[in-house]
């Protein structure tokens, strides 16, 4: 009976290792080249993710909204904000009556990191408490703080029946 | 300096460069997410471009590492 010969490219373990098959600790070590390879693999994954995020940012459609009745003008007191959802049910918006005839509305999401903004009548501004961002009451432009873009403005119209209509949102 | 010492230092430096590049990549993820939230398309694409360049640089550094 003859012993089977191992293929030439397969390293043959020495006889003592076959008799005492324990593992040396260093066999589990990761070389610095392997470690760097893992890092580069991670960097590649992150790069692909960043390209994906950019493509998603480019391709997603932002719902500007359809005309919709919000609330009767008579129900909104001057200087008291009215909360509603527009253009979708997940989009918080805020409306405030500045005078008898002037009504403005904005998306309630801060353009910095998406926190909810509140109306501060004393300061006449929209205020984001997360990072102290402030926006102009009438225009939604940035007054101070980290935001760089104005609030999303919602076009309004007061119709003959006294109902306030939202006509669409600017991003 | 012996050649082996120099090679070891070189590979350590290269490894350090790769670690710094990957750390910067992680930072770029936060920038990309912020660009997504604020709908800043140009910033998102610029971030993606820098991220790809950093990945290419990190991959190029692998050539200089000892096995």
C-alpha cells in the first residue's frame, strides 16, 4: 500500500506538527498590511456610501405641495402661531398672522439640522432651540446662528370665504 | 540607519497616513448626511468626489507597505 502524495503547491506540515497540532499565538496575528487593507476596504465602502448619498440627494423629489385649505383666517389671532402639516403629513409647518391682513407660513424644519423652529413674538423671529438659529419672521432669511439657508416658505392666499390656502412650498 | 529600520519606519508612516485618510472619510460621511438634510446637492457631490479621491489615495499607499 502506498501513501497518497500531497500536491506540490500545498505546504506539508512537519511531522511534529501533525503529532502535536497546537496553534501558535502569532498565527492569529493580523499583519500591518492586512490591517491597512481592511482600512482601505472601509474607506472604499464609505466612498461608495458618499456617492450614493449624493445621488440620492440629487434624484429625490421634494414635494412642493398641492393647494390646500389650512384654516379660517378668523380662527388665527394676531401673533399666535398656528401649526399644521404641509405639503405632506410628515412635514410640520407653522403659520402666524402678523397683522389683520398679513399672514406668513414656513416649514417648521430648521435648515441647519432639521430641528423644529418656534415663533418668538417679542424678538419677531423664528427660533431654533437646538443650535440657536434665528430666522426673519417675514422672509425666513437667516438672522443668526449656524443655518445658511432660509426657511422653506409656504405661499399663502386668503380667499373670499376667509379661508387660508397653502399654494405650495419653496425649498 | 539600517535598511530594515528604514523600511519599518516607512511602512509605519504609510499606515499612519492610511489611518488619517480613513478618519477623514468618516468625517466626510457626516458632511454628506448634512448635505442630504439641507438638500445641498453641490456639497453632496463635492463630498463624494473628495471621498473617492481619498479612497484612491489610501489604495495607492498600500503599494508602499511591506508584506
